[in-house]
């Protein structure tokens, strides 16, 4: 199975957020899975990003409030 790998900048663009949002997410404990290649290179798998988006989909604001507890 072939997986597309995105840089932080590409992943941010895919998600519609800033690169600093993803950097802060990694510092805080990473809700969005990432891959470390070598000592410095960070990459995101496209399917992990899609799964994250799916997990953040709600039908109403009351669903979101219930999930955040």
C-alpha cells in the first residue's frame, strides 16, 4: 500500500490550518499522528490526516460539547 507523505507545510494546507498549529500540536502531545524520519524530518501520512478530519466531524454543536468532556 502506497501512502503519500506530506511536510508540515503541506499537511497544514491540506487541513486548512497553519504550520504553527501542527507544530504546537506535536509539542502538546500530538492529536494528529506524524512520522519522524531521521532526527529532524517530520512527515504526515495522508490517510492519518483524513482519519483525523473524520474524527472531528460532528452533526451539531451539542455533539461537540459532549465529546469534549
